[in-house]
């Protein structure tokens, strides 16, 4: 069922109030920040009141890099870009170590509960995961507040943990038990893909719905198509440089193609240093760029012939995962080189947005050579943007989310009566 975006604000005295727990929020640039900054704008426009409990801004490098007036101060409140009230908890400085990052998340999550008790009393608590410690904090806060809990799973946990070998052996780890414990006791579990929602339903969880990631379409321009004549074939990857993306395949493919192409890698992540070393060793035509935002991103998109969307193919959980950047590339109308499978591949095929290719350097290099030789294949017909308008525009997604929350509140009211 398609739901139209709300046409007029709801009076503030009748609109629900929610408390959101998240490990990353504005002014950081991260998946939960991009999702919830966009959703909060739509919620606030409809009169909803939002309190966000989150650490002082310190991603991606584990330390505060922004001015205090932006990053926030521990145990102080701050007004967000959509008039949401942000409550900041302290954090522990850390580097790229997984263990240090996890300890930091545990520390901030522990302090989120008492700070959450001092926010305005909400009608519902929403916790977005991962991080897993924040998931536990959200469950505890909802129980102490005696309000419904909505758990938002932005990744396929705990499945992803097992694929990544963070969990090993046949016996379920403590982390898996905690995730499933909270999921089963939530009043609603929200996933960002239909595939993972189906996985949870197959496990016996009935209260599951999907609100995908998306973009605010009115903020994204339609770019002119790439030139039909060009000496160098330009490929752009923009996003996380982590283990999940298996980006060494793209670098090896670029080395096979040679100097007739250029691969631009924009972003950061735990694998970036190793990828830079690999590119130097192979003499690959690759340039690495620091994370970009706003106008810089659009300029980089405009110079690209195709945009790479990549997930490794040996983790089963990625069959139900859609990289969030997919929606942005669909909206701007660039050809997508898609090293994905499952739900992400189906979306790109349905939108007629590009080519699906297996995760091997030889296959990827062959595709790029074909596209460079037949540049007419790079021209898109606008179907990708239309797909986003119908399925992943944030006004539509927020309206869907608000309807789900109201349904949860109505059910909770019935139970109380």
C-alpha cells in the first residue's frame, strides 16, 4: 500500500513524542545520521516532538573534531536542525580498534539510560541498531519509562555478525542472544529491507515492518548524462571502505583495464590503508579522496561515467542488504556498476539502473571495457529517479513510519484499557 506524505502539520498537543537512541547523529556523517536527520525533518514538520539521546559527535576517528557548539557537550542539551532536542552523553576516545570502539559504545550506551530518564516523557522509544550496546540501552529505557519500544535494525543482525566471523561456533554467542531477546520483546521491529523482514518473520517474529533507507528527492539534482566521447573511462566509488564492500576486487579490476580508465575512491574505513597499499603495488589507476559532502559530492558524481555499488558475495546476510548509497545514485541518474546480489540486485534491475556483475576482477574489468567501448549504455532514461520517487523518497518513508508508530501506540492503548 502506498501512503502519501502528510499534507499539513499535526497540532503539537496531539502529536506523539518520541525518544530516539542512536550511537551517531547530526552533525556527523554516518548511515544513522543521514537516515534520522531526514526522518526528523518530516516528523517535526508534522508536529511530532523528538528527543535524541546520542554521544558527543566523534565519528569517524573516535575523537571530537568539530567545534563544541556543533559536536555538543556531554550531559547538555542542544537543538538539532529540525528543532529536535539532542541530549549528548560522553564518549571514550578510541582509534580504529574494534575492541576500543565497542568499549566506547558500551560506555555511551550505559549513560544513555539515566540521561534518557531525564528527557521529556515519550510516547514511544525508538532505538536504531547497530550498535548493539545501544540496543540494550533502548530496551531498558523503554521498560523504565513503561512505553512501547520500536527496534530499528539497519543491518541484518545477528546474521551479519556470524558472516563476519564476529560470532563463531554452533553455540549462539551472548551478542546473538541479546539481539534476539530485544527483537522478540519489541512492540515493533523495523527493518530497512524486505528481505530481512522476511527472515525475521520466518523466525517467528510477527511484529515486523519495513521502512527502507532513501533520499530527499527534491534536494538531489538530475545530472547531465556522460559525454558520448571521452578518452578516459571514469568510475566512482563513494562510501565506506570496510570489509563488507570487498573493494580490492575493484582495484584489481582497474589494474587489469589499465590507464584507459580511472577509479576514484571517496570515503574512509578500516580497509582504506590496505587498499591504498594494494593500488600502489599493482600500479592501478586509482585516486583516493577524503569523505566529501554537499557540492563536492555532486561535482564528483557529475564527472563519473558509472558509480560502483559493492558488497561482498560470500556473506549470506548481504542477500537482504541494500547499500544506502544505491538510492542516491538512482536519484541522480548515473549508471550503476552493481557488484551485489539479492534484494539490492533486484532493485537495480527493476529500476533499469545499470549492470549486475559478479564479484571478480576479471568480470568487472570486462564490463568496464564494454561500457567504455559502447558509451551509449551509460545513458539512463530516468526510471531510477522514478523508482526512488515511488519507493524511497523521505516524505513518503516518514509518512509510512508515522503510520506504523501510531499503530503501535493504538495497540498499546488497547492493552492498557
